[in-house]
C-alpha cells in the first residue's frame, strides 16, 4: 500500500478521534471534517445541501475503520501506529454514539464498530505476543 494511502487512512482515524460530544461532522473531498458550529439555520441548510447526515457519517467511519483494519493485515511495519490510531478513534466514535443517542440503529452500529476495533487491536496484539507476527 502506498504511503499516501496509509497517510489518508491515518488522517481519517485522527479526525475521528477529535470528534467531541454533540459535534457534527461533514465529508468534503473524500475526507472527514469537523463542523465548527453544529446548530443554526445556516448550518442546517448547508448540511442538507451537502447531504451531511448521520448516515453519511456512519458510512465514512465504517469505511475508515475497515480500511485501517485491512491496512493492519497488509502493513506489519506500520501496525503499532495503526493500532494506536484505531484505539484513539474509539474516543470519537463514543462521542458520536452520545451525540446520536436517540437513534437506536446508529447507536448500535457505532457500538459494533467500537467492539470490532477493540477485538482487532487485541487480536493483533495476541498474535504478536504469541510470536506469529515476527
């Protein structure tokens, strides 16, 4: 995998980790970005116009996590950094879970993503500890 692809995936995970409770996110030019303001008519209109919504956010988060996990398996040289960024992303995913707490399907999906990240991090650590990753 090219270094640009690795950097893009790590950047996505870093931005996910920066999400705060109540903060909305948007996808621009294929990258996740944080809304400076999450309320107001202008923000609402712009979010509608750009199709920024919880479902788009969830899809982006899922794809970012899936790409990072795939990268873990393909790039053992970067595995420690990828695991750290994945672990850090749990904080932002949890913030999204709280933000969208009244939406059961989004909340459940975010919980599944968090569990998968934790399982992948632990699984790859177990493999390294057992000597299979050397």
